[in-house]
């Protein structure tokens, strides 16, 4: 497989925040094309280790080609929601976990993956093409009410019901099989286009999130990070839309506060068990990076440290 052009977003900022111990054990929960992993390995000493995780079979193949001879590196095929299985036996021993939640450029740019509303390809959208239901299967069989719910909840699409109705009416005549076909139907059902944004953007985002279980996987991964990280270990998460960032921000805030006890309970603040502390403010890409890689413009990075 040739190396697909992919620029890791907030590369140095993420790795600077992540690698606190060059001899530590780290998890890159979203390997992609290995940009973050490569820089992590540069920062590690001989005793350091990096475990990478990815759903995408192409990413797994690429990792073997790029890092197959690197003794400090291992790759695991699966979701970061199951990274506790990938890192079995490492509970409380992980120095840092990185989650880069964006869709990789190769996934977007390969028409045959079915993520793009700009290129014609089979309507698939699965990050792991070896399992699960494709976007076409879901769009052609789901109820109108559920289509609308997903578009509104995961795409924050205000014309969700109108678009769901248009899809159901069209599929009754001919099922959807191609990306541009679906994009055209959604575009026609959108009465108010946002400037600079394709009218099918939010619907395609919603379908991708739903088909891949992205938000449920994120919630699971955040919870599991608590058991994996050692005291002082870092959790670094890069989000690309408000739904993801809201989940990450809320999770860190809740772990900072600790369990919510009944008012008036005679408990000292020092007795409250807190698991994380936020480090600094949310980080966004600088103008120079956005100029080089437009996909970085929506990225938000949050960093937290595991408490003892």
C-alpha cells in the first residue's frame, strides 16, 4: 500500500502534552496513518513502548509496513473503546493515552470508502469494513423517525425531518447505493444552505457517527482511560466537532469534581476522590497550520492528568 497523504492535526502540541516519561507505556487510540505515533516513538527511550489501535484494516496494514521492524511498537485491530483488551495487564501502568477523533484524510479522500459527499463511491462509511452495517444498508432500511433523530442528534441538522422524508420517498422507488446519489437528494431537501458548507455535510456526519458508533465508543474509551492511566499519566483528546468536544469537556469536568455527594454531608474537600485534573485551556490549531491543512480549523485539544 502506498503512503496516503495525511497530516496529523496538532501534532507537536499533542505529543508534547502526552509524553511525560520517555520510558513509559503509551496508547495511540487512533493510529490513522501514524503521524502522532511516529513522533511519540521519536520521544521514547529504548525502554518506552507504544501500543496503537485502529478500526480500519488499511491502517493496520499501513502500520505493519511503516513500523513492522520497530520493537517498541505494537498495533491492535479494533476500537479504542476496547483498548483495555488491547492493553491487557497494563491497568494503572499507562503513561499516556491519545485519542485523535477525526476521520483520516485517506478515509475521506478514497471515494470507495463512501465517506465523501464530494466524490462518487459506494455508500459505505464504515471505518472497519470487516464488520457492521454499511451506510447504504442503514439508510435503506431505517424508519423515517429514526433517520430524523440521527440527523438532528448527531448532525445537529435543523431540517432533519424534511431530509429524512425525502430519503424515504426516494428509496421506495430506488434504494440508495452511491454517495453522490444520497448527497443530491439531501441537497434538494435543504432549503437554507450555509455559506461555505455543502448542504449534505451534517447528514453525512450524522450517518458516519451512527454507523461507526463513534460517540458511544468515545464515552467508553474515556471511562476505560481512568483504569489504565497511572498517577501523573496524561489523557490527550483531539475533537473535530462540538458533539465530541462536549462529551470530552463534560467528562474531564466531572472527574475533576469527583462524586456528587448530598448537600450538607460532613465530608472535607480533601476526602473527595477526584480522578483527573484539567491541564490548561482547550488548544486550537494556529493560523499557520490551518493554512497548510484546512481540516485542522475545527480541531480542539483537551488535556487532563490522572490523579493518584
